[in-house]
C-alpha cells in the first residue's frame, strides 16, 4: 500500500511517500514495515496574497504538494497530521469536509496542524482516494482522576506529543514481544517540549502534558518548579516577563547559559556547571518515569525515551541504569511523526483497524 504523508508546520511542510507492507510477524500484526521517501517544502510566497487558512491559501499549498509528488506513483490514501478538532480518542479518522472546516476555524483551539485535514482532503480528491488524520493533538483519553488538581476548578492539561508518543509506545511494546493494546508503556518525549505519558493497553491514561509546568526541564523551559518560588516570581514580574523566564530562559539555558545540547554534551566532563545541570536533568527524568509507572494499574512492560535529548548518550546511559529495575528501556532518538502517520494509514488500508468517524463537539 502507498500513502502520501503530510506534516504541516508553522514555516514548512514535510511530505513523504510511504510504502507500507504488512508485518512479517504474525504474532504482532501491527508491526508494519515502512519505507519513506521524504521531501520538505517551505511555505510558498504565493500564499501571502490570500488570507491565512482560506480556501485559496489551502489550494495554493496543495498545488505545491501535488507538484512535489509529481514523480511519485499514485497513492492509496493521503494522511496528514490533524489539528485541534475537539476531545477525541486515539485512532485514524476519515477526513470529511465538516472535519476539515472545523479545524480551519480554530473553534477547538489553535494549532499548526489545523490545516492538515484540509490539505489531506484536497490532495486526496485529486487522486480519488480517502483522506485520513491520525491521533490528532486534541486526543484525550485520560482517566477522570488524571484530569483533576488539588484546587477546585483547576484541571490539568492533557496536551502531549500524541503522534510521536503513540508511535514510540507501539515500538517499545513490540520490542518486548507484546501488542500495543496488550501492553503498558511509559513514554518520555524529551525535546524542545517534554511530555511523559502512561499508556495502558493502548490508552493514554495520564500525562505530564507539554507546557503545564510538570515533568523535567528542557533546553529552555522550566519544567516543575517549587511553588513558593514561582509565586515570588509571579508577584515580582509582569506576566510577559514571567512567561519568558519560564519558557525561554530556564532549563539548560538558565542553568548553563546554553541550549545547544551538542555543545553541552562536549562540555559535560570539563564544566562542573554543565555536569550539575545534566545530573539534575537525569534525576528529574528518572523521578517522573517512576511517577508515571505508578500511574498505571500494574507494572509497565516497557519504558521508552524519544526526542532530541535522547541523543545525549551519557544522560541516557545514566537514566537507563537507574530505571532498568522498573522495565526494559527503549531509546528512540528524534521523532516519528511521519512514521506514525504512515502506520496509522497503513492499519486502516490493511484492514487491521477501521477508520473512525469524527463528530463535531457539542456547542462548537
């Protein structure tokens, strides 16, 4: 099966031709085999003449995608990253005109992927094939108790790295010989943003979220901080300055003066300041992996780490030594968003799953 895979971003759009083959392991039918041919397109200057996300804007971008794929064989489906389409469960969704229009309006929230459904739909129409989205960012399957905080009326955000975390959790389950929907897995996505998510037999039942002040710090973001100190900052700084301090000038940047992880990895042995920051990061990651392991109803079958920070080998080695008693650790550096989209389409095309039908949120 062939699929065109579209992953829109704020300044460029990634495109891939996915050759999707069934699993060679009958015990793990979801372990699909992928070959990706990749391309990347900058947003064309012609878009500036149209209102952002207007039908003309979408059509102009689809023209560029169609041109970029001119030498590729015709697809069996087009799949794209979804946007904010209301609280939904995990899975692959058939794109309808109503779904695409809802995402473009931003009524359920702003996200760079809001254009994805419309792009998939318009590109798929040119080939007469279905358009799909997979695990959109508004996915939320948390347990009720995972949503509450200790303050009435303040609920915890469920926003996490849905595409990458789901794909990484699947691979970690396969590595220990289990189907994703039979496994319990904790995934730490360690990138520019960090989220740690507990998957119970395919369902993301709890997550630290990306930007709600829980979990480890990242290159420039603060992560969890002591509440009294945070209140002191909040009363001493205007909100824009406080937000900048927490999201742009904290983490490795605040502790070492640099957010360049490759540079910090080189400095780690010789610079005590970098070494302390690295030790602190390891401590925080291990603590949160343990916490989200305990969020599961039983011991996890696997732990997994992904994201750009997963390339810092000495950090990962230390983390693995400290959490190996919990479960085997899979390390998958970078992100698997294109692969996640292709696999989601493949599971539908190969009849391993049925495409889900989106329903417009009440009151939207």
